[in-house]
C-alpha cells in the first residue's frame, strides 16, 4: 500500500512505509498521484487548471504536431499531401479560433 504526504492540501511525496515519518499521510487512491489535492472533507481531487495552463498545453501539443509533420511539406507525392497541408494550416490557425483550446484539429 502506498501513502502520500500532504502539505497545504497537496500530495508532495509518496512512499510505501510511513512508520516513524512525521506529517499528514493519506492512503493512495486509484488514479491520483503527487501534485493532486486532498482534504479531509472531500478526499482526493485534481487541481483545476487555469485557462493559461490549458492554452499552454494545447500550444505545446500543436507545436509537436507541426514538428512531427514537417517532413511531409517537401514530399509532394506523400499520400494525402493536400490534406496534410490543410491540417498543418489548421494547426497554425487554431489558437485564433473559438475552438481553442478545447477542440483540436483532426489529422487526415
């Protein structure tokens, strides 16, 4: 069984044996880990991400998609080349749309 040390409502470390360790320790729950929230009234929960955090994560994903498809640009005989070029343009335009960051462009 794993336990998490809670500081200011946040799980900061985990370990299997907590005997002799000071602090507030709670038993693990499925799907939760270091960085997640815990309190006595509600138990485990996930921190709510800010709009800025969600947008930054979306931009990182988008940048990765663009980089991973860079090689297609020069390969004009690549299967569905035009669709891939459209996808790349949609990725570049995505942050300025109303769908950002909730609805990602779809790969061809």
